[in-house]
C-alpha cells in the first residue's frame, strides 16, 4: 500500500499542473491509460520489487486522475448541484461504474435551470494566476489550511478503513468474524454518499465537513467501547458513512476555492498531504494499537478530527451558492 500512496503523492503534488496546462479531458484520458497499462504490467510481475515498482507507477496515474476528475466536475457542474455531483461521483467510484462524467457534462450543457427564488450570479472572468501565486496572498492561507486539513483527515479515513479487521481482532473478535463484520461495514462506502447527496447542497460545505468529523469522533469512541456484534457493526457503518460524507464534501471544497487557472495544481498540492498522511498513518496506527489498544487508536483519530473541526470552522471560507473564480 505504501508504494501506491507514494505514487499518489507524486501524481498529485508534482503533476497536478498537467490538467491546468493541457486540459481536463486530455489528461483524464492519458492518466486513465497510464494507470491501466501499469496495472496490466504489474499483473505479470514475478518479483516483489517489480510489483512495488508498477504499483508506484499506477499510483502516479491514479493521483493525476483524482485531481483531474475533481477539477473537471467542479467546472462542469453549477454551484447549486455541485455537492450532489461529487456525492454521486464518490458512490460511482465505489461501485466501479465510471459513467458519471459523461452524464454530468451533458447535464451541464443543458439549458435547464433550477427553480429558485433568487437569481444566479454569473461567474466572473477567469483569474489569471500561476503556480507561484499559491505561495502568495490570497491563496497561501488556503493552501496552508487545506494542507493541515488533509494531513489530519486521512487519519479518520485510513486509520479506520485500513484497520477494521485488526481493530475487531484486538477487541476479541475472531479473524473469521472480523472479516464478516468488515464486509458488512464496507456496504456503507457506496450507499453513504448517495444518502448524503440529499443535503449536499442545502448546507454550507464547511459545516458538512465539521459535522462529519464530529460524527467520526463520536462513533469512533463508541466503536472502541462496544462489544456487542450488532452495535459494533452499526458504529462501524456510521464511521464509514461519516468518512464518506466528509470525503465527497472536501473533494468539492478544496477545488472550488481556487481559481480555474491553477485549480488542478492547487488541489493536487493540498491533497498530496493526505497521501503523505496515508503513507505514515498505518505505521502510527500500528504502534498506537500495540501500545494503547483500540481506545488509543480512536483517541488519535479523535484528536485529528478536532484539528479538522477547528481549522475548517474558523478559517474555512463559505462557498455555497457562489460562482467559481470569485
């Protein structure tokens, strides 16, 4: 997994600019071909070094793909339905039916407008900006905010998702049962974003993220204390649902706050911090699990979620109903 996350870091941190320079559609296609080819080559490797190398290459392609898709959806879909679009995209990725971009593109080109009482403000002319502008006001504060956010949110997602069987075994559940429980919990991945789509554009993006982070902390501590199988599964499902709600919301949030000219590279820069966190969170969680048990792991996740809540609540900009590049 570390090889994949290392590739994701390279793809998001160093190559996000490609979608800004050469266009979303072209880079989406080439990144898709690149990681598909790397995955096929990886299947024929006979050594661990070969598998790791091609996992790394595939990870680079996936990293570029993720950033390009986020920028693409942000620009294709109007603000009044952008949250729902990201929620449906999130669910689509988990059920492996990648047809959403084509449908969203057709929808965005439609002349149909939402029935709202207030008029929709037209978008301003695109802001001209370069990579260096990310290190200057007004973007520097946003870059720092979302870097800190991504470093912490990954603990909530991967600290639980990658360790569900081990956490259950640590609580005394047999390996066979832990895998069964994990299988049931996994059903929340595609279902939760679809349910969250019902309120995705009714609430400010920052408050959806803060609410989801608070839910991760609460349900996580419940998971660490409960022993009854039904309650364990229920709390695991709720943690997963909260993670997926936060995930779709921040993928939209961290792309729509930056101008079109640097949107992909900016989103790639800040999102790469979650790949760094994901690489090292496994080692940190393993250490905490050994030294402090399940309660210690969720204490760590809770601390990370508190940082997320404070950072986004205090410094996160409001985006609901606002056109891009404003």
